[in-house]
């Protein structure tokens, strides 16, 4: 199994079904676990997590939340299509 980690930036607040509150705009880390084929070169996504802050625990505290990768891509595309909000 191979893991990838990348930073993704949301230009506006966003909502994911796996989380019960709207998340603020900003940059978040996303981890994906990929399984590679045994006899051929191919990868299949088996898990996607996003690291979200735990607001009532303290600075720097995060939780890894498993999300639907298609929903995550849709939320990124939606916030990228809107102008960024300062502040």
C-alpha cells in the first residue's frame, strides 16, 4: 500500500457530509491510501482522510476524518470557482 499526502486549499468555507459543521477556508492536509496492482501498473484509492482542527481542544490539535474523495473534489472545485474571501 502506498500513501500520498498533499495540501489542498479551500478559498471559501466548505461543508463535507463526514463533518457536522462548516469548515473555514484555508489549507488542509489530505492523505490517501493507494493499493497497487500485483502484476500490472495501476493504483486504486482505498481511503481518503482530511486533517481538520479540533477547535475546543487547543491549538495544533487535529483529527483525521475519512471523507468521500468525490465529495472532497467537488467541494474544492466549488470553492475554487468563487472569489476568495479575505479575513
